[in-house]
């Protein structure tokens, strides 16, 4: 089925990403926006835009399934893309879209239920032969039973939300004394973020790397992987830097990891885009499956850069029935044709203040200058001069992706790009990210998910000079308040006197021997001999040339220059030449 009109049930950066992909495919687009989000850029990137969930609040508006379906129906939409976050992992949303006669751009509902729930996904991974981390099932309400289950796994453990990701509901629990308090807090956070407070416990690996495999499946039974990404650089379980491929893996490890992800995807009959996430024990090099995200990921850009495959376009085409392996249909080649080309790195530029415990900042961006150049890709949603950053949404301003032929060059290119950025009006994490990518341990690939927590020197920031803002502030101050250094000085006279000509133009000028007269009368050889005989410095005056070149806008005419020529001849007779 050919999609003619697509609605993006999201906002910000990912909404713009999907809108652009649809536009390139010749598909009409519809955006939705909360009342509090009316100035967000994604609204203006679509062919049509409608306010959603009026009166629901800035976040719940994007979770209003009934109103999204109403807008889609009234706008004549035939497909909906959920992006990431919000309703992207809600099977109920997919069911509502399908029931309304529209195409859901995502995995089938039954796959979302089996893999979107981390506990059932784990059970499927065991059945598929994919290595898994020791973990519990969904935690019961009974506190004694929770304590018993935690003891069976052994502390430390990680509390995780069964539905959703992005670090919401996650807690590291070191001992039994911290257990129940963290379980209750994690449940509340998961309920607020995903509408479901189900959580479970998983064994915590102290020195872990976070590696994930990008998957794509079509409706004809073909599933491929697009290799892996490293997402180990995290703060509070939120990814900060992503890389593709994981530069520390050997070819053998890479193939084992990606094939393990494929086993699970094939067992689940996976369709559309998804990501299988693994923890890698940095000490033993063992991999453990942790979850599947049945949606597009924030960090999909690095995979696109190293494979040349447009994942978002592939999602849309697969939803239309396109077959993987047929480039003219899906844009995705067969597995043996999906090869890695170079290295890519993504940094998330956010409006968080690293010098103030990463508290999100908000306000108006007074000045914005992005990065550009070979190998640099920007995906942003609210990053432009005049943009208003509100406190209601994620603090992401821009995703910066650098591609290069080697990990070292990718780091150098990213560093250059970050130094090109100028964002004023709100605090950003740019200096912190610069510290990260330039740290010797990062360059040596000797890091784990604890890198930020265990490296205090990352929080040592050079004082920014901010010369441009200071200069603008000075100019504005002088314009408004005057120049303080000139205060009290007498003003110049309001009228200047009439200029007095330096020469009585009526007097007779006696002819004199000059270089020009020698040239006219005796030729160039005589001029050369005359120059050699001179003891004085020979000077050339360029005033007339400058008048023509620089003052042409003031209508200086040849007539005027000729008029002053006699004064020149009288007062500058010793001049060698004029231009």
C-alpha cells in the first residue's frame, strides 16, 4: 500500500527527522503540537500542523491517543510514525491506529508486547539461545517476596522498568537496606513516564560496556542487522556519546554479537526497525542480552553514517510492503551487502549546565551558530537564534554526528565541530562533551558505563572568554549610555570653517624636471639611470587611486581629481610617481 499522507506522533528533533524522510519520498506530512509547544520548529516543517490534547498539559498532550487518532482521521492521514519516546512503545497506540484503518509504522502489536516488555523479551532470548543476564520476573507487590528475589540474584542489582527505556525507572541498588525504597521510587517514575509501573531486578555488572545491534525486518520474513553501536558513555543511565561500530570489538566478537541479536529477532518474527541491547563485561568480554527497543533510536544516525542506509526511510518503505534485499524497494541491501564504511560518533548537545549538577536550563537562545564541514551531520529540533527552550521537554538541542575513516579522525572532527558551536542565552553541556572526547581513556577506548561517574577531571572546565557577547554588550552599552571615556569633554564646534585651498589656482606653476618629463623626453632607460643616481628615497602617492577604489560610493569623479591635480603638482613636486 502506497502511503500518501503521514502523521508524526512526536515533537522536536525526531519529528523533523521523520518529516524530512517523508518529504524526500514525496509523502505529504502532518505534525501535532501541544499548546505549550506552539513555537517548536517541527510544527513548521510539516505540510499541516494541528494542536493536540488541548488542556491536557505539555507532555500528556502527546500521549492523548484518542485526540491523535481524531486529528489523523480528519486530516486524511493513512499512516502514523511514532518516533521515539511518548507512545512509540505502546501496543495500545498501534492497535488504535490499525483499528482506525491507518498504517502503523513500527513492529506488529504482538511483537511489541512480547519484546517491549523486558521480562517476556528475556524469556524469548533464552528460548532463542541468546545469552542473558540473571534477572527476576516482574516484581510482586509483596515486600518480603521482593527481598527474597533480590537475595537470589545477589547484590548489587539494577532495577529496571519493564515497559520503556531512556533510563526512566532505573536504579542501582547496592544492598538490601536500599532495596524497597528504590523499588517504590522506580515504580513511581516508570508509571509517570510510561503509564505502567511494572519493574524487575537484574544482576549488575560493575565494569560493563553497553553495546546494541540495529535490526531491520520486512513483512516477507527477511531480517538483517546493520551492525552494532557502542553506547557506554552514559550519565544517570542516559546516553551521552554513541559510536558505530564499537571500536574495541574484534571481528569475531562483532559477528557473534550481531548473530545473537539476529537469532532473537528471527524468533520474534520481528518487523520494521528495532534495537537489541547488550551489556558486555569488560573483564570477561562476555555479552548479555538486556532488552529490545521496538522503535527507532536516538542514536540511529551513527549507523546510517557507517552503512549508508536511511533507517527512517526504510521504516516507511517496509510499512508499505517493501522487501529487504531489493534496493529499489526498501533501500536496504541483502545482509552480505551491508558493510561498514569508516567510523561515526554522535554527541548530544543539551541545555544542561554541567557546572550546576546538569540542571536543565531554559529561556531564549539569543545567539546560535552551528557546526558544519565535511563529515559533520546535525539533527536538531530547537537549536536556532530566537528559539524558546521550555522546561517541559527533554533538554536535547542538537545531535552532532561526525564521520571519518578512523576512530581517531572521528574524534578530531567531532572536537573541531564542538569548538565551532556558539550557543548563547541558555547553558549547554558542550564543554563537558569536549572534555569527554579528549580524555586519554576515551581515546584509548578504555572506558565503561561508569566512566563519567569515576572520572572527576571531566568536570574541570576552562573559563570561557565569550568575546563576541562581551563586544556586543559593550557596543549596546555605548549606544544607549554613551562613551564613558568621552564624558565631560567639550563637544566639537557645530560648524566647521570653510576649507582654505592650499594653492592660488590662478598663479603660474613653473615647469620642473620630474620622472614623468624624463620619460616623455628621453625614454625609459634615462628614467632608470636617473633613479640609480638618486640619493633620496623615492615615494609613490596612492591617494587618488584610493579615492577611486574606496570612495566611489561617495561619487568621487575624475573631474574632481583633475581639479586638485595642480595643488598636487605644486606641493608634491619631489614625489616619484602617483597612482
